[in-house]
């Protein structure tokens, strides 16, 4: 029986999980949750995800939410021998480098991209108006953060070393949105290593399969 993925197909977090299903060639059944109709805030959904966020999965009765936790679970259970998306904890240094890279994405990329997407795209759906001062500040901050990425990626092919991991893949949904909003922060010639890295990860067939929706 295929694992059920409960989520809103266009959402960043839902696509983050769908991407990992594709990476692992693992079948899944998407159970759409219509966020435009607030289905994620309704009692039946909250019984499974009390924060009212998407997605969550149901793997034969085992339920789990938070996209990054789901990704780790899927790779650990279904990745098979020799997978490298999540380094073995037996390799202490590789595991530590991965956790460092994963923390970089969660602390230095996701919050600012989340805020920028809200200001540029989603705020208007809540009846608000984009605050260009806030946008400029967020773009400036992201530029500074990506300058640090440039240093990291000048030393290795990927963020945790020379092998791609979940830490790299976690960037794809918001990184794609950054380009759709018209910002070339990930592709500018002034950061050649970031541009090289972004071209590499964003061209993966797994991402192309869920780029538009899960």
C-alpha cells in the first residue's frame, strides 16, 4: 500500500516531501488538502496535525508531520543500503557536517524566504499590501546569507561535502520561488559556486517532477 501524503499540492512543504518520494522512487498517494478552503484548519485535519499545517504522511498507520522530519524518516526507512542523502550516524563527521548544513538551511535560508514569499506573493491574498521596505531588507539579508553559502560551496560540491544530501534538496521549493519572484540571487555570476550548486540541484529529475505541484 502506497504511503499517503496529505497536503496542498502547490505548497512548499508538500513539494519538499514529494521531492524525496521521487528521489527514492517511492510510490505515494497524494491526498489533497485544500488550503484555500481552510481544510487544514478543520477539526478532521487538526486531529492528525494539531498545528494546522501541511503536510503529514500516513505510512500504514504511522503518522508523521513536519516536512524535514518526514524526509529523514523516508530516507532512513526506504533509502536502502548505500544511500547518501542522510549520512549514517556511524560516520560521526559526515553526520555532523550534514546536521550543520541542515541547520544552515533552516536558520539562514528558510525564515527569510518564508517572509519574502509572504510579502511578495501571499500577503495580497490576505488583503494586505506588499511592504517594499521589508522586501528590500529581506533581499539584502538573503544576499548576505548567500555570500556565506558562496564560501561554503567554494570548499565542497554540496553543503555537507562532495555528495548531495537532504540539506541541499531542502532548498529547492523556496529557491525556485525566489527565481519566480524575479530575483537572481541563486544564479548571479557574482556567486559562481552558488550558481553552479543551484543549477546542479534544481536540474534533478526528482525536482522537475514536482516543481509545479506534488
